[in-house]
């Protein structure tokens, strides 16, 4: 731990270290080699530490419910970016160190470009510090989700700590497997029109006839913007001649399965097929109005508001439930689930889309967590609160008018 701290928080070189490489303006070749060797070793350690930090970030983000809070996502995502920056900068610094073994090159930078030398060799340290710090705070978010976990990690043996990691991984996989299993059957109750039967029938325990090959599931999985009723389009999709990538979102994500080419956000991820309550509250709550007394699975695990990652997760699960794939896999080329999931996250995390994303989160929070502050319910008409707000707004407008007129 001490070595790691020294690697991160100590600058790879100091002005005194530079000065030791020369005496009275004469460069000492032995000191230069020592300086370069130390620089190379510290840079390697920083790259290794950044790699460990990135692995922790990926592990946290991969656990549903733990790495899906906005704060945790931002921290771990930033840590990943800083880690990549550290690796890239460290590689450049090592190359620079190799050049320093040339006497002429070393003399030039040690005597004439000392400040530049300090800056160049400190870049990887800066990225490493930022990466590890962000990763640590992301891990603290994990501990906040499970308060007893910290004590277990502090007092447990090495075997127990490894066991905790395995349990988290198994828990995530188990939860995903349970969602996949229950949605496989439940989705068949939601896709037909009310009172209509699915023709030809689809089996609840087998997915072999689902996907593009069935007219109903095929119409729901058809990429938005394509015409499923066009015979050529339908045949090209079924034959595989027309490949569908994960970022070509299926029409079932849209309200009433209608895509507006002029306004692609219209109805996006507002479809009734996005069974958010099925996954995060309970299967029986899907057709019920939300109640403050119903805690559900989410609240029992400390989840009090809808997150962007959880919406993307549910959409990915429903897409898989409609497909003909029998085993869920992020690398499945049929569903292209990994690209599908991350393309949704990319949209959600785009600052330019923040207003639409906030509106989407508010919509789902009103349905799933109606008592949460994130639900942002409108103020009731003729209420005392509304009258106070209107009075305050009128006073502010009057004050602004007086300032302008003066």
C-alpha cells in the first residue's frame, strides 16, 4: 500500500533530482542513467496502477444496482478515461526517457528545458492520481449501497474478501438470469393487442419461433425508420442480407410503436413494453397504479429513483425476450446487446440531450417512485403552495422591471 501511495502521489521527478544530474553545468552520465531508470520504473508502476483502477471501475459498472447510480457512473467513467490517459501518457513518457539516454538530448532538456522536462514527465502522474481518486470514490458509492460490506472487507481474511467479490458477481449474474427468465414468459402477455391472440402461437418456454421470423415479434424488433410491411425489407431482414446493428434501435422502444423521423425523441423509451416495474418493483405490479406503501424490489435494495442505466438495462432485457436467442450473451451477434445497451447510455450521457433525458427520468419516476423527489410532480391548482410561488414570481418580475426602468 505504501509503494502504491508513493507511486501515485509523489512526483516522478523533482527539481533537486534534475540538479543532481549535473555539476557546474557538466552533465553526469551516471546520474542521468539513474534518473531515466527511476522515471521508467515509476511510469510502469503508474500504468499498472491505472490498469487496476480501470478493472475496478468496470467491475462496479457491471453490477446492476451498484454501478448504475448517476454519481457512480460519472466517477467510474471519468476514472476509466483518466486511466486510458495515464496509459497513453505513460507510454509517451517512457519513449521520452529512452531519448534521454542520448547525451545531447539529455543536456538540452536538463540545462535549457528544465521546466518543460518536469511538466512532460508529470503528465502520467496527474492522470494516475485522477484515475485512482475517481475510482476510490466510485467504490465508496458501492460501500454506501451496502453499509456492512466495508466492515466485512476490513476485518475479513483474503479468502473472505475474494468470496465477497465472487458473491457480488454471482448476485449480478443471478439477478440478470431471473429477469431474463421471467420476462421470457411475461412479454407474451404484453405484445398482442387487447383481447387478441398471438398468431401463430408462441410458446412461453421456448424462443425458437420468436425474433424476426415471427410476424409479431419481427414487427416489434424491426429497426425504427424501416417499413416492416415492405416485403423486400422483411425478407432482407429474415435472410440476414440486411444486418441490424445494436445502435439501430427497434420500434418497440417507441410509444404506440411509431417513429417520427422529424423528432426521433418523440415517444422514445416510453413504450408500455418497457417493463420497468416488472424488474424493479415486482412482476405483479406491472398493471397496478404505483402506491407509496408498495416498496418493491428496488426500495428493498436502496434504489429510490429511476436511473438511465436501469432504463437501458430493461430495454436490453425486453429486446432479448422478443428475440429468438436462447441464451443471453453480451456478445450475441443476433441481438448485439452490448452495442444496443451502450448506444442508449451514450445518448443518455450526452450533455446536449440533458433536457430530454430529464423529462424521460421524470416520467418513469412518476410511474415507479411516485413519492420520490425525482418524480417532480406539478403543483396542484389552487393550492397554497402554488399561490406562494406565483406571488414570489410576480415580485421578482416587478423588481426586474424597476431595475431596467431605472
